């Protein structure tokens, strides 16, 4: 973790945002043992990532709480799921729900995927990095969650995988736009990463900027967040360009 990430902190009041409180509720329901085994990711983290206020006035509503857990085999994943059931979580059996979607006691949605290349694992190279570089915040309770760079890494990968075909409808692109609008230190945080991580994220951002539909969609996503001053969309695009320019930078 870079010094920049270590000192950025959380703005007053963000711990009380609805998305963060939903995450805190799920964390409490998990109990201490399971809570230590998950790293929270996703849109619930966006309020915690803000380093400046008075940029946008509306956040995108999210009812889901997302997390990733480190599992080494299918049997390890199965044991984790049994522990979830013992805490009152149940599989979401509604139509179109994926296998890793759970309903928390009380009905909140908890999406918890397993890292790793075993059966039932994501196989993603991003998840282990996000877990290894997780940080802690006392909501309360004390939770582990992705850093801002980790969240951006997940989101640019998800956008390339499932959002690029329809940028205006992409929640991932909306989240990318939001974190770049409210966290001007993010390009510097990316620059502070090791070369492989920096270039990976930069390549994704470069591809995004090479799609005119994606650029137009960023403007649309920012407009829907009700920016509090003119030019927020241009700030976001400038920060994307700054990150994209790092794709050819090599460690000295």
C-alpha cells in the first residue's frame, strides 16, 4: 500500500451513508470469524473513497453488498458457505440470481465470490491482489475492504468484460466515473503502484478512452450524479487520460 493511500482517510459523514450502513449491517451479521475472511468490494465502498466534498450531489443507489473471500479448493468454498448458513444467510433462489448471491437475515443481498481457480472460484488475477492489499476501516464493526486502486482495478476489468458493449447501462462505468470525480488523488495512487499493476490499469483506461461511446457514457453517468459545478465530466476524463498515459511507463 502506498503512502498516499495510507493517509487519504475517510471524509466526515461518509460512514453514515446508506450504502456504507448496509455494508456495516452485513458485516455485523457475519460475525467476527467470517468477517475476517472476507474483503468488501463494490459500490458500497464509494462513499469511503471520496477525498473531496461538493462534487456530486447524487450517488447511484445500490442495494447489494459485495465481497470476495480467499478459498483454496471447492471443499474450502463449501465450508465457507456452510458457515454462512449457520449465521442465517441463505442462497438467493430467485430467478437469475447467481450461485454466489446470498440473502442476509432480514433480506439484504450479499454477493460473495470466491477467489481461486478451483471449481466455483472466479479464476481472476485481480481478486488475490485485492485481498492481499486490503485495508481496514472501523464502520463499526472493523471491516477489511479494497483500496481505491483495488476497486478501480476491479471496475475497469469488469467494464471491459461485461460493460463495454453497452456503456450507458454499465454500473461499472458509472462507478469508475464516480470514484474519479470524487477522488482526485487516484491517478497519483495508481502511479505509486508497481509497474505490472500500473500498466494493467492504464491499459484498461486507454481502451476505455478509445471508445467514443464510452466517453459519451461517462458524461451521461456524471450528469445523472447531479454535479455541483460545470466540468466535472472533463475532470473525470482528464484523470482517465492521466492514468492511461502510464501504460508505457517503466520502473527505473
